C-alpha cells in the first residue's frame, strides 16, 4: 500500500519501470477474472433492494464492496496515490499517515463508476455463464477482487501519463495548452506496445486458466484466452488512456 518516503520534490518516473508494475497487475486481474468465472452471472446480486441490507439501499454486490472498502480505509489504503475508492463516505484511517513519494500531481480523477458499469454490463457476460447458481456471496467476493484490480490498473494511467510527460515535456505542454485531447491520445498511444501487451495477456490467460485432465491428457481453459485479451483491448486499455488524457489536461496547473 505504499512505501514511506521523505522526498518532497516530484520524482522522475521511468516508463519502463512503470510497465513492469503493469505487467504484474495483469496477473492479479487475470486470476480474479478466472475466479469470478466459476460462478454464473447471478444478476440478482446487482439489483438494488433485492436483499435486506443493514443501513444500505444499493445492491448486494455494492454492499460487500462498500463494507470491504470501509475496512481497507481504516488501514489507510486510500491514502496511497495509486488507489481510488469506489465509495466516498469512508472512515478515517486508524494508522498514522505515511509520507508517500511525490510522483504525480494532486488530482481528483476517479473513473470507478464507469469501471463498475463496464464490469457488470460488458465483462461479466464474457467470462460468466448466464443464469443463477445461488452462489451470491462467492460471486460478490470475487466482484470485489475484480473491481479493485481493474481500478488499480486503470488509474495507474496517471503514473504512465506523468512518465510520458516528463520524457517529452515540450510536446505534451503544447498539446495541453491547446486542450488538444485527440492529439494527446495519439501521442500517448504506442500500437506496438499495446500489441505486445495483448499477446502477453492472452498467453498468461491460457497458462493460468488451464483445466488439465492427466487421465485423458487433455487441456482446456476456464476462460477463452482471446476473450481476456479482448477485454483489455476494448475496455482496459481505452479507459486507462482516458485517465492519462484527463491527468495531462490538468498537469500544467501544478507547474
């Protein structure tokens, strides 16, 4: 959740170091999606009012996420610059504050609402079977893991944007001053890197999601590997770049 540091000036970020972090995050996302895929969609857990919940009017899945975030907030998870909560009315930490490295500028960028919408409407139908198997608690626990992993990865775009800004300050400054969102998006995009990422994600999904039957000497996958790569291509990468553009548009406010 962060390393104490007494350095106050903005630190230099190296893009290659950050990419290594993203590579590790891929595994967390893939494993969490594989875990969720063992249960059916169980649509009832996303319906507000379907279950009697103490002092909570949302869905069962939302309730479990909220209660989890309250515990995590008490141990200062959301004081870390690479963490964004899904709920705002969280308790204060019971641990003393940490002095995190200053790697990105202050910001209020939080796309967790969109992440939740995409997860439920786009991702779940790809990884889960339709229907109701009554594994509501297990499904909601997996939802928490999936949403938190996706949120951490997507919001890490702030660090990627800062590293790219530092590497080419004049070009980015010109585009930011012109409020050229499309130009920023084009400059941020590296098609070759994205293709390598998609190939890596598909290979990992094929490895981690194998169902092995030694007696029959056959292998199958819990989730189609190409489907996991497709999720990255259609939603994870574009939403990460949206965060990057949003971050860059406010970057000069702190010069």
